[in-house]
């Protein structure tokens, strides 16, 4: 018989709950585009409609390893997010604002 997650969680020690929460947050902090889309509750078809492209274009984009920043930005914004480009150095992080004025460039990639 299946048990409800809330019941299982209630039986966990506070330390186990804290470890599980930390692991879940780490998994959510980094994921591929297709998993991010799914986590946001969107199908490829729904996202394609938001971006005014065909569904195969979304499938192709999610498989690519090299895309324009403007294309990635429009993809993220269609999911309700905001894209920031951060350079990480040993002495601190720097947000790159060179791309903040990009709109509509490279949409077909």
C-alpha cells in the first residue's frame, strides 16, 4: 500500500528532513532547459505558443549546447523568469550587463 509523502516526512528526523531539503534545493538550483520547462509546468507546445514558434523548434533548442544569449533570454522570460549572466571569480562575482539591452535578436536559433 502506498504511503503519503507527508506521513513519511513526518516520521523523518529533523536532521534527515534538513538533508532532504538541502538536496532538493541543490537539484533545483541546476538543471537542463527541458527539466526547467517541465518543473515550471510547461509543455514544449505551450512554450512554443508563448514564443510564437513551432514545437520542434523548442525541442531543438533544448538539445543544443550553444545558443545565443538573446534566444536563451526569451526562452527563460517565456517561462516567467529572468536571465542574468554572472562571471564568477575567486575574489567575487560580477553580473555582466552587456546583454541587458538585447531584445528580439537571434530568436530563430
